[in-house]
C-alpha cells in the first residue's frame, strides 16, 4: 500500500482549517497508549506524522498507530533485504510457510518499510507488524505505542441473535481490500463474504473528531446500459484537472476515476471507466509519482507485469462507453515496464524510488528498492 | 518441566558481563545453564542461570542472550534475525519469553554471546505433533444440483478451522469432459473466511458474469446453459493444524438459464401456524436463495415490533425457511421482515437485480432497507 496524500488545494486547505482548528496540530495528540492487540492485519498505509493505518478485518476495526518514526532519529537507508519471508518467520519463531505477508507500506518520513503479517495458518493466526530499515528487520512493539481505533460500522445483521440457547454467531466478515489516507480521511474499500456489496467507507481522522463517517456504494456501468455493484480491489488518489480523484481498480477489472467530492452520505458512485486491465489479471497495488515534471501512475498486476500510465492521459480520457472490435478497449495507453517481474507488493519509497516485494525463482520474497521508471 | 532437548555446549566460552559498575569483562563466570521451561500458562520460555558472579549487569546480559529459529541445522541462525521476545531478570535468572509460542517440529538455538562475538549455544528441538487427517468438507452451498448460468458464489463448509492462503490452488472447476475450466473464480488475496475459519466464500469472477465487461466479452462466461460441471476440492488443502483433508470432495451440477430477476417476497408461500403452538412458521420460495443470507436477513416481528426469538432452519435446497418460536405463538398480527440485500443464487437482491438494465428496467428499485410481509396468527380452533 501506498501513501495516498493528496496535494492540498488552496480552497480545501482553507476550508479544513476553518472547520477544524486542530487539523494543523499533531494528529497523534489524541491517541493513547492502548496496548494494541491486532486480531488480524490486512492492508496498511501511512498518513502524516508517522501514523500507520492498519486494517484489522477480523476485528472489524481500523487502527491508527503513532509509530513515532518521524525520520528524525536515524539516517534514511534504502530498504534491501533478501528472503524477507524467511527472516520474518525466523524473527517470529516459526517456519516460512507459517507466515503470510498481507501488505507493505513505506513511511515517507523515514523510508522504513512496514509489513503486516499473520503468524500461523488459520484465520485466527496472531498478527504482527514488522519493520525493515535498510536491511534490519524488527518486530514493532505495539504495546508501547500510542494508537486510536475505529470500529467499522455495524453490518446489516438483522438483529443477529435467534433466541434462547441458539444464539448464532454471525458468520459475516468484511474483507478489507485496500485503505488509504486522503485529505484528512481514511478511505476503506472492502468486500463482504456474504452479500455482493461494494461499500467504500470514508472515515474522518482523527477518529475522535466531529466529522461523520460516510459509506457509499460503488457502481459500474457498461455500454451505458448495465449497472452493477462493483467492489474495489485497490485505489490511489491523485489530482485530475486540479480536482482530487480516486483512481480505483474494480474486482471485475475496469480502472475507473471517481471524484472525491462525490463521496457524500447515501451516494451511489459510478466510476468513469478509463481502462480495462485485462483478462485473467488482478491489479495488486498502485502508486503515483512525478518524473521530469510529469505525473505517472504505476499499477502492479498479478499476471500483466507493471503498467505505467500518464495521469495526463487519465485526465484526457473521455471514458470507455463502447467496446471496440476484437474485444479490446479504447482505454488510456500504458507501457509495461520490462524487468519489473514477479512483483507482489509495491509502494513509493521516495520521490525517485519504489520499494517492491518480488518473488524469486526459488519461491522466496525479496525486498528491493528500484528507481522509478 | 524441563524440556527434553538436544543440548551441546562448545568448549571455550567467554561471557561478556559487567559485574558492578566499572569492572572489566569477566571470564570466570562459566558454566551457565540455558534451559527451556514451561511457564504457568503453558508457554515455553528460556532461562539462563548459574552465573558465578554475585552481581550481574542486567542490561549487558539482555544484550548477550539471543534465540534463533533453526531452519537448517548446519547453518542455524546464519543471516537470520533473532526471535522477538521479552526479557525479565530476577534472582540470578534471566528469562526470555518469545513473543509467539514456539513451533512444534522446529529447532531453536539459544546463545549467550561474549564481547568477541563467540557464543555458548544450547539447541532445543520441539517435538513434532502427530497430525490426524480428520477434517472434511462438511457441505457446499448452493446444495441444489441445478444452478443458474450466472451463479455468483459457493460457500464451502469445513468440519474444522482451515489454513488460509490455499483456497485457489485446491479448488477447481471441471467441465463434463473432466477438463479444467480456466480462471473461474475471483481470486482474492484476502480469502473470504468466516470468523472461525470454517466457511469459505468463493465468488465466481464477476468480470465473467457482468455484461459488457472485457473478460466476459473476450473469454466468455464461466458456465454455459445446459452443460454439466463439477466443483472439486482437493485433499491437499490443509486444516489450521496443518493436516490434509481426510478426503477430496466433488459436487456435480447442471447449469440452467441465467437468472436476472430479483426475488419477489410477495410470491413466497407463507404457512402460518395456529396460536398456542410452537409449530414453525414456514416459507417456500419460488427459487433457491442464498444459504448464508437466509440465516441473517430474514426475521419475524410481532405487532409491537419485537423480534420473535426462535430456531431458524433453512430447508433442503435453500428453497424454504422456517422459524420455530421459543415460546408458543400468540394470536395477532405479525410481519415477516426481509433485509433488502437478501440475494438469490445469482446475486439478485430484493432491492435490485445483480445487473440493472437501465434501458429495460423491469420494475422500480426498492429504496428502503427492509421489506415486510404481514401475516396473522389466528386463535386455535377448539
């Protein structure tokens, strides 16, 4: 997962300052030492002030952790670590096949990588956050850090209990497919293990603030004719024509843009399809960066490598409404980056490099810092 | 309990300890002991004891003791980080408690380092657990053997918690010739388990169900009307304890035409029992509905809006639902409440079909979150 900080528009900034005088203050101020115990650790992303957001799908919670890692205490080192899965397993006292790495985020202030990990085989396996500074791996001690948590709103559970002696534990869970911090809000995309839902939650941060969380349904249109719910797999924020947007990849493959200003209570958002990422392919992660004065987006895919897209093209795209002959699409053009193969995780490390987790031929995972293409 | 351990102590050992405030490194404090001990809560921890020096500097001692996981007995700990854990020192004993329980079947190297980097090592092997292959696929829903072409999902129920991360390599779909159907499922890194790890939801790739989306237009739908298929679950899938399933599982079914209509609660047959009995209220649906959602999104309220507590059953083939109340029915007006996201097998909700054809909308969408159907429990006929 990536840092998803938007360049703040002057108007947006002045509004947020006038509405929330605390916004300019240290965002960790309201957090407390909570001896945080993660039930699970899914997607992770950084906000400002070294705050790490961790999705805990099993606990139906999003945690904000004040890592205290603000880049002031140690020299920045590019992350490079071979066989990170073996090393995490060793540090957690188990075998490499008994850990699962869920996600990765780089702290933009320090360049330190944070990985969310499950230690064990089952759903209830304990979760941990592991940090990598340069080639040094450590387990983050959550018991001594300040944190704040937000319970994801309750599910449509129809008054879950069914009577004396037969109380049925709800089997519903909401997987979190991605989360990010954008303009003072934590955005959480998810998917239910029961109904075909497509909710995107927008939670004001700090969590104890006066803003209200908003949940919207995301839709997809095809041929201007069919409308369906469309769960989001991964997203990133950027400015299109000066306006803040989400660029989201749907589970059914289209890449869409959604204006952030449309995320309002009760809204049903239909993304504008700007590309289709291809059959038998899963988008895994996206980052936005600037090179030689131009802005680009990198999309890591499960089977189609790394795609590089100019955000100017996203801006210009009229949106795909019709299929062209041969089954292709008139989506935004993209370049596939050669040499970036086997990439499972991607985040921006700094202005000129990206951190990737790559699967080797031997089946283990390496962390590598690569120059942005 | 002292653990049964493989133990060896190298000959020349130098231990870096600062005794007192400014004393130099002492080399006369050996031998020390390193043991693996069970705590009161059953978790294993390491104990370092037998220091000859009267006073031991705790901070230095913590820095000197490390435990490594052994993957390869010849190069134990080489290039690997030490196990994370916490230290407590008291009564001449340093206790190191690993952050996570030690793993059956693995070895651990406990080391006391000197200032020169040499170390005394004691190795401990945690006995391997015998694994019994007892876990089975208990059920797969939908349970009917005729499924719509635009089927949205399967629920696979297991008899015990399962390993996560093995779902898609162990689940496959075969056509009537036994040929594997390629990429039929929505493969999510976040596998969709219930909180106990005993039920997995597998969605059919929505890109191959939705009309007008590239995968469906290029590769086509997963299922074809009139054809037969088999969902196969491999016995290589491991349960949460690490044991393989006792046996593979197969569910064969035939495919009928696509279903693009929302379920209509008004068309359900409702059989209300008489008052003063605990006979169940019964519903019969026109077509099967989603097994999981039937347990969660249907309920009954009395005239006061109170939920009627009782035992819910989903009937065979997910074509029916019943509620047996905890206490006898009282005469009066009731409402069957239906949450609007209740779906059929193709993901068509009460509130809207899986896909809305905006050119040919069959009926207006339901905007409220629940719909209800009134019924009366009549006084018992004497």
